[in-house]
C-alpha cells in the first residue's frame, strides 16, 4: 500500500512522503519500462484524444521538469521530438518553457545575490583573521626582540624586532 500523499493535484497525482510519484494514494512504478509505457500512453492521448489533450500535455510538461532524472530526460525527449513539432501544441509548450526559464532565472539571480553576499562576508572574515594573525606575529617579534635585548644587556628600542630578521652584512658579521 502507498503512503499518505503530501501533495495531490486535480487528477489524483501526488508525491508520497518518500518523494515517489503516487496516484490515488498508491506509489507508481518507476522502472524505465514503466516510464516509457506511461509517456507513450500520454503521447497517444495527446495525439488522438483532443478531449484530454490539454491535461495530458500538462502531465508531459510537468514530467519534463521532474526531479526524477530518468523521467525528466524521457519527457524532454518526448516533448522536444514528438510534441513540439505539432503546430497546435508548440505555442503551449513554448509558453511553459518560457515560464519555467523565467522562474529559474529569477531563482538563479536570487541565489547569486545570496552567494555574493556570503562571499563578501567571507572576504571580510578572512581579512580580519589575517590581520589578527599578523598582529599576533608582530607581538611575538616584539617580545622576542625585548628578550634578546635583555639577554644582550641592552635596552629594547622599537624597531629592534625588524633588525633581527634583516640580512647580516659582511661588515656586521666580522
């Protein structure tokens, strides 16, 4: 028996809790053979039964944007090679495609804006982390220079920490 439908359309098709397609509460088969038979049946109804043409075209188009990759691939092939060349269907198919492209474009733009904001935050965070690390390293150099000056019996002067890392000339080495 099928699970409870989480969303059901006017024809009784829905999506079960596990994400599988359902009809009247029963899970539908998802084997490649079942998908082929289903889509060929939808195609035959579109081509030969004008009374249900619009509803079946809607089913085929919804299958073309399904999250099930196998179903989506087969439905796109059906729509593009068999249904779109039919003049009576082309305008509806193109309107559906345009709507979904616009929807995807809007969604993509929103996601891009969100990703850009996230990247900007990451840049600021990385810059702060780098500055903090550099301050810590500078503090370590100052502390080391103070300890070195103390060990040598002299007074620390600001800038001594940089002298320790400077290359030693031949004269200073003698």
